[in-house]
C-alpha cells in the first residue's frame, strides 16, 4: 500500500475470511483504493479509510469506543492489524489499520491481514492533525495498492 507518507507492506491472511479477502483483492486489481482518503485517524487506536455508504455503524463504533477508553491492551489482538467492518449492509469497503490492540475487535471487524513493514509510516499517519471528529485537517490517503504474491 503506497500512502502519502510512504509505503506500507501488508500480509494478507487468505484463511481469515475468504470472501472478504477475495473482495479486497478484486478491489485492488480494479484500482478501487487508488486515491482513497483516510477518513478517521485516532492516535493509539485506529486509522480508517474507505468508501462506504456511511450508515453510521463504523462512525458510532469509532467514536464510542474511543470516548469510553475501550482501547486498553488486549492479549488477543495486536496493533498493525488490517480489517474491514463486519457490517453486511455496507456497499462500500471500510479499511482499518489498528494502531493499538482493540479488545472488542472480533465483534466489529473482520481481520484479514497485518502490517509487516512500514509500522513507522502508520505511526506517521497517526500523528497528522485531526479535527474534533478525528478527520484529518489535510488530505492524506492511499495512493495505490500493488498486489504481490510470495512464491
């Protein structure tokens, strides 16, 4: 994933959720993510990008979880995981990069990968100025995603 701050290498877990992984791969192949902005950036929590019909489910989860402090450390989940919303009604594709362990991750996201290189880039993105709704004050996002298969 090439971002405005630099490259992030992601390992995809094909076994995580075959339908989500296949959809992600197909969207990558069609350049769907090219130029996509990061819409929410919450330090020590999560970075969200995506194009969604914005029914409010993701927004509500992000703001309530952060406001209630539910970003405590959890032995089950790590930072730098890649996921998408579990909302079956959404027509878009939310893309989340966790920047800290999130205890209720299983209830809200389908985790289908992890950052294996570029954690420093994720942390740079996490440091951008945001408004009170965690939206970046200056545009920052995904330039493109290039798929590579390891032999």
